[in-house]
C-alpha cells in the first residue's frame, strides 16, 4: 500500500500568532464525533442555550461542532458543560463530567 503525501497548504495561507496551546480534548471520547457544519442551507442548532438566552443558537457553516448520537454541541457549550477541556493532562487530573440531563 503506497503512502499518500499530505496536501500542500494554499499559497494564500497566512500564519497567525497563537498564544498558548489551542488544542481541545474530549476526556470521555467514546461515541463522540467531531464535524464541520456544511454550507448546505440546512439549519442545525446547538443542543444547549447560551447563558441568559432563552433560544437555541445556530451552528454556522464552517463551524466545528461535536455530536453525541443525534445531539449536537457547539464547542463553547461543549467546553462550558465539561465535555471538552484544554487540559492536556486531563487523564491525570481526573476531569469529571457535568451531568446535565439530555432532553
């Protein structure tokens, strides 16, 4: 089996200064999937509402979101509810899930 070379970045790619490690981790990864919202005209919403809002917010085209079964979470809500962490050593620190019921 031949190994394919990774694609080259586009010539217009610009480097951006990034402070710190921007990677995110899912401490309990079983059955979670990461997706990018397609620009297909469909309306998909995050499962949770933002604090102090009484509506569900849209997942925008190009937005990275997580899915657990049929339930979709924007990254902000996934972080807020403890499904995602920026702690690379989460496995040593025993990150615990917030147990909010899925409706």
